[in-house]
């Protein structure tokens, strides 16, 4: 389109509006002139009546045409315009035929016809036929009358005006017709351009539609593939399904082969699909190595014209696409690779689709691995629970069974048959552990007696769940029946052996004393020395046997206390005096620092004296010559504390909790006053705890030890008040 056309198009609406408004403004002037002319014309009443009818009729037509134009009634409007044009033609013919040669007075009505023609030319071009043919008719009338009427100057001007007007309207009609033809051609050209543009747009829309269909098909294939790979939790099934879905999504007609590569600790493992007979083995290696290193997709459009990928072309690959598999932890799991034996197969669109697919495939692989590991751990847990020798039970707050193994069910069944003591113990421990809310609680129980007797050691611990507000309690039920039987047999064996050894040992010790007293004859110095050593060893052996018997008695639960009112000061002083001679032999100083105001307490004085004696003996054995052993007592609150302090070798911190275990001995180079069985402190602990007290040690290596036992302070006044109450 030229600049002139553009300017004309912009100016045309304004021009039309201006002409229309001008015609509307000028239309009353010729009407007034026409009225004036009619008033001066010498015409009859019939003619005047006809002119009035014409005026009223055209006035009505004028209103009807304007109404039709406003309401869009096109055919009705054209009929009204046609009727108005016909009446104009009839009026002009009448005036030409009956009014004689026209003068300048014709121009008002001529102007009305012209204005009407110009006004309605857009709707009907034939409205200009009346003013165009009026001059021709005028000439025809003049020649028909052969100039019989006088021809004045007014007639000449009318002649010139009408003929010129006709010529003008003929030229205007031709111009308008040409303009309309030009407008039609222009509109046709525009229509052709619009049709061509429409065709282009339709083609573009069809292309977009086809592309959208392809994308929808790929999206549907992707969704079906995702449903397929997420529908299985087996790792092998997921990996195989990924390959099948990959071929289906991209189309087997374009993809010659696909590979799923997984990174392992020992290297890469490739799962391939397709490519048999077309590709050489190992074709994914180079692509996968690059993808794993760069962590970005690789697109090879034509391996033949790309020097970097000539090795792919030698393997039979012309086009390739590979994307990394990255899991939720941003770790590279492997790669997805598709290849084709034809070049220019894959585009950036396939890169996006394959990348989206790889993300979901990574999630599926991660989930499958988790499920496989979870299944393996579940099977392992089931195997452990099934084959473990101890019973395991997990209960909730209400005591309902949550988890258990066959050994636990067997123990519960045995307990239910013989009174249900195990269930009662579990319920009690469940409440006890939840009240403490920490630590480990243990208890030993006995179920039934005689041949069906069972002993269980129960360990209870609180299990807090991280994702829930409640908690569980786990019970480990250890059957210690065999250990109890062996322990009982050991106690009986030790008791029997000890008693069997004591009789010959007493006999041997008696004969040694008889010989040492020279009742069997005189002895020389060497004999007396040897026999003295033998007597000392016999006494030591006798003490060990006594210690074994005592420990055996306590282990069997045969500790019998005979409490009575006693003064700890007397016991401390007695023990100190008893070891004075032995301390002098060892080069030690032993002293007692017991206050006189220590109150009397309710104890078994023989057993507590045994505890003090054992502690003093141990202190003397652990103290080198020149050291000292001190025995003290004091009142601490509601307890009486007795301390045995030495300046010996001391006890390492890691062994201070172990020395009260049975048969535990500390071997030191500086302990040179005899050995022991490691039962003395265990016996002392049982005696003190039997009195409701406690015993402990404080020691530092090289500086000595302080053994302390505390006994509850019970006064006579308290016993009397309780008995009275």
C-alpha cells in the first residue's frame, strides 16, 4: 500500500463526515428558495396541490430513510430512496413539459435533487441519475418545441447550468464508479493479502497444532512411563522399565538403542536395549564418561561431521543424546543415553523431555534402592528376631504387644501355664521404666519350680519414637536357667571341696603344731624354720578355704545376720590391737582414731568386725614398709561412716568399680604381703548391703586408698517409740 493510499484512508472518514454535515447545513437553503420559486410561478391550483403532496411525500420519505439508516434496515431504506428518486424524476419531467422553458428558478429544486443525490450516493449511486439526466431532458424538450418560447438570458443561464450540472453529475457518477471500482480492487487486494496471511497463519497454527499433538503424545508417554516406573519398587524392574519407557517415549523408529548406566564402586554397569547387529559393544562408555564429569546433557547431532565424536561413528552411532541421573542428594547415579544410526535425529526438545524423564527416573531409582535396602533390613531383622536366643518383646504404654520373637512367645507361654509371673513382671517394669524415663532397669524372676523351673533375667529400656509423641518399652528376656543350675552346682561343689579340704588341713596343722612344740622330739634350727613356714602356709590355706566357704554361703543366700546393739568404737579398737604385732613385722604403723561418743547401733558385730578386719588386711597388703594404716569412725547425718585409710600403692581409676566383683584381683609390684582370691571385698559388700548400708573406695595411684562403709544409724529411742506405736 502506497503513502497516498494511506493518507487517503486516514482523510476519507473526515472528508465524508464534513461533506455530510455540510449537506445537512445547506439543505434548508434550496428548500426555502424552492418555496419562493413556487410562490412566484404562474401555476394552477392542481399543480400547487401536487407540489404540496410531493413535498409532504418526500418529507415522509426523508424521515423514513433516516430511521431506516439508524436501525440498519437496508432493503427498506433502499426502497424509500428509490421512491424519493422517482418522485424527483416525475417532478422534473412535469416542470420541463408543462412549465415551459426553465429559468434560474429551477435551481432550488435542482439543488434539492443534487443534495439528495450526494447525501444518498453511498447507499444508491443511481440517485444521481436524476440531476445527471435533467440537462439532457431539458435539451430534448427545447429541441422538441423548436424554440417556440422566447429564450431570454435566464433561459440561457438555466441551459448552461442544467447542461453543466448534468455533465458534472455524469462525470461525478463515472468518478464515483471508478472510485468504487478502485476501492473494490483495493479491498480485493487486501482480501487477498488477508487470505494469504490467513493461510500462513492457518499453516502456522497447523504446525503449532501438530507440534502440540506431538508434545501431548510425548507428555502422555512420559506420564505413562512415570506411572510404570513408579509402580514397581524392585530395583531391577525399575531399571528395565526405564529403558522400555525411554524407547516408547522417543519412538523406536528414531531411537536405535538406549542405555541405562549406573555408577558402582567398582565402575559403571550398562543396561542396553536395542542395537543388536548395528552397534559395537561398549558404545555408551565415552558418552557416559563425559556426562558424569560435566553433569550436563550432551547432544551429538552428526558424529560423522563432528571430529570430537568420530569414535561414536566407528561404533555405528550417528546421533546421540545423553543426560545425567542426579538423585535428591545431588549425587550422580549414572546416565540415560539414546542413540540412532541416522544423523540429525535429536533436537533440544528431546533434551528437555529426556532431562525431565531423567529426574523422575532418578527419584524412582532412589526409591527402589531405599525399598530394596528396607526390605533387606526387614528380612535381616526378622531373621535376627527369629534366630536370636534371647526373647525380645516391645510393648506400648498400655502394655499391648507391638513386637515379639519366638523365644519371647515361648517364655510367655511357659509363664502362662505356670502362673503368669513373667507377664506381671513385664507390666511392673513397663510402669517403672516410664516413671524413670531413662536408663536401664533389670530384674531376675523365677517361674515355677522343680523340673519346670525357669529363671529369666529381664532388661527393660525406654524407646522414644522420633515422629510420634508416645514411646515404647523394649524387654530383653534372657533365660538364665542353665547358669543358675551351674551356679548352684558350683556352690555345692565349692562347699563340698572346702569341707573335704578342711579336715585333712586341720589334721596337718595340728601335727605341725605338735612337732613345732617339740612334743615329738627336739628340733634343730633349720627344721624349726622349715616347719614354721609350713605352718604359716597351712594357716594361709586354711584362711582361703574359710573365705571360700564364707563367699559360697553368701552367694547361696545363706547370709544370716544376728543384729544386736554394739559400739563401733570397740570394734575399731579391737581390730587395731589385733594387727599391731603383724604390722610391726611388716614395718607398718597402724592406729585407731575412733571418737568415744560414737552411738551404739543395731548391727551384727561379728560380721561388721569381719568387714573391718578384711579391709585392714587388704590395706596392710597394699602398703609398703614404712607406711601407715588408719581406722576412723564418724557420724554423718543418719549414717555412721567407718574409714580404713592406707598410704599404699593406690588403685587405678578404671579398676575402682571392679574391685568389689568376685574373684577380681589387682596385681601390683608394690603389693608384697601376700596374695588373695579376690573374694574379700565382695564378701564385705554383701555384709554391708545386708545391713542396709553401702561401701565404696576413694584412691589415687601412689598415694594410697580410703575404703569407707556406711551403716544406717538406728537409735534405741527410735526402736522404742516405733514398738510403742
